[in-house]
């Protein structure tokens, strides 16, 4: 996949996560989207998986900062400014899962090297 298309896709996912976080009180939805988007981006562009995870993970703190600057009300307030930065964790977990899937698909049977049928 061309890197420009990957960047645009990642920007779309990051925007969707930020919008979802600013419009829903539940945090599970945006975190699940972060996990899935991180995995998808890692499968599509494995060389830059860490970069996509960072960009995705920082979409929520950036959305909180924009809401704070513009005075927009969040569906639920966070106790500390640092809490939204935890969103980087599911993005990196998703990227790691995506890399694992990519490796398993591109090298089928690599884990079975030690096992032979008798």
C-alpha cells in the first residue's frame, strides 16, 4: 500500500476515534476502534506500525486538548489531563496484533518447524 494512502487512512481513523470520543460518554467504543485501526494499519503497512500506533493513540489527547481550547463540553470529564494519553496503549496493542497477523499470513507454518509428524 502506498505510504500516502496509509497516512490518509490513518488520519481518517484518528479523526473517527477523536469524533467518537467527543460525542460518546462510553470510552469502550473509541478504545475498541483504536485497537482495530492499529491492527488494520499494521497489517497494511507493517514497516511503520509504530508510527501509525502513535498517531492513532494521540488522537484522543489531541481531541481533549482541542475541546478544552475551544470550550466544547466533553460527554464526561476526565480526572486528570494525563488520562487520555492511556489511549496509546490499545493502539500499540492493536499494532502488535496486526504485526502478528501479518507475520502469520506471510510465513505460514513457521511456528510448526519443530513439530513433525511421526
